[in-house]
C-alpha cells in the first residue's frame, strides 16, 4: 500500500486527485462513507471518510497527501518508486507521511472484519506542506456535520512519540514601497535600506525573546522564534531601489501571542520609518500581509485524548515540538488532537527520504492496539 501511494507524484504544485481517487476507491470498497472538499480549481481535494456507524463520533486518523519537491536533490533511486535497502524504505513521502496513510489503508480491512464498535474516521488533506492549506476547508466542512470526531490522531513522523503540543506558525510578506532615483542624486527613498531596518528590528525582537522569554523547556528551542528567510529588491547599483520584498515567520509558543509580536513590528515600521519616507514622497510606505497562520496547541498530559493515545503507544510521557502540523487547527476547531506517527522528521524532505522497517512495525502495532480498543 505504501508503494502504491509513493508512486503518485503529489508534490504540492501538482494535483493529488489520482491519489485521492485511489484512497477513496479503497475505502469505499470496504463500505466507507466518503466526502470530498476541493480547492477553487478542483485540481486538489481533501478526503473525509468514515468506517462504521455515521451517527456517533469516533476516532479520526489524519494525514496529508502532498509531498515536498525533489528538484535539486540527488537521489540514489527513483524518489517516486519505493525502494527497500538496509532495513528501510526509501521514497518521497516515505517518512512524511505516506507510510502512515499506507498503514491506515492496509489495516482498514481488519478494522472492518473485527467489527467497529466505535467509528473510524480518516482525514487526508492537500497542501499541508504549503501551510496546512487544504485541511482548513475540510475542517470548515466538518463544522456543518451533525457528528464530528471525538479524538484526532495526526500521524506526522514523531518516532511514535505522543506529541501533545507544538508551536504555531505565522508567515508574513512585507513589501517596502520606496521611490526610484539616480543613486548620485540622493533624492529617492531606498526600499532595500528601509527593509533592512525592519529586518534588523525583527532580529532585535528575537534577541529580546531569547534573553527574556517567555520560556517553555518542553520545546526546543524553549522560546518563540522569528526568522527572515527571503529577501529581494533592487535592479542596479546606480539606481535607488523602488521596491524591496521579504518574507519572515513567527513560530510562537502556544502561550505567546504572535499577533502582538506582528503588531510590534508594524508599529515600529509606522512610527519609526514611514514618517521620514512619506516626507520625501507620500506614495511610499510599508505593507505587511499575513500569508499563512497555523495555530499551535498544548494539551495537558492528563487530557483524555492524550491519555488515550499514550496508552496505545505504551509510553509514560509525552513531548512537544517546534514544527507545525494540522493538529493545531483541529484543536482550535474543537476536535481534541495529538500527533503521533512512524518515522522521524529528520528523515523527511531530504534526498533519499526514508522510514525504517522498525518504525513501520511500531506504527502497525499502534494501529492494532487501536483496533483492540474500538473493535469488538
């Protein structure tokens, strides 16, 4: 089943409909009730499916169908053909996260054969790698249903550790509008230099947080992080640049308000930089656009959802991570969600992405223990 899924090239800039059709046919063949939600172009779709009764809440297993690109990476084997060597399975999505979906589909017949006393839901989304884009439509669709899942398990690669919290992520695009002129005349408004001042302020906020907190030692690093990752501007050295664009992100601890940090950056730009810019040309300015905002979450270890999933793993402790998943959005929508799946995030997104057979075995054992809990 994992081999079939890896063979679908569901890189985020491509359609995932062939993969979703395959998954849908597989589940409908077992009697599942399936529902699709599409993107605007109907090139991509989320799948929500229920095995068992549809009149009461069950356990939802959630994952994303898209994968990151392979362009520019050097692979030892075809990234879209599952290859086994050295006790591991290699292929794009093997770790993140087609192995988890493959385990779900591969064991679905056994769930049905044993008889589900508690329904089993599946949520498979598109464009998670683009900022949990697709799942937002699935969640909006869930809100209108008479029955929603009781607990959600997102199968992102955690080494089968139960993750009860992760940071949120806000991605922001900044466009500095300057005024073009000959560099010898000093009559323009240099957009690149203004952008540099905003970026320096973002950096100063990071230094302050690193020094003063707030801190949560459950996370690594144990504080909110700010990071500028992309900058472009200017055309020639002898032209004062009119435009500069840059993207930055805020990965906030669940207890820290990322909106407050963004407001602080906006206030700095509006009060410390724009007055001088506009005194030279009123048309200049600094615009901020939030591109993506994915919620973080943090459930206490004694939360019923956490206790339920921890019991399935046999572990006695949970963890927190700094990377984001759709779990924060499900929690925000009122569906208690934890993250737990086979493989490790360090093995994902890289050339020769892989998952070990041992991790697959642990993932299978986890789902079989779930089977013991919700089947006759």
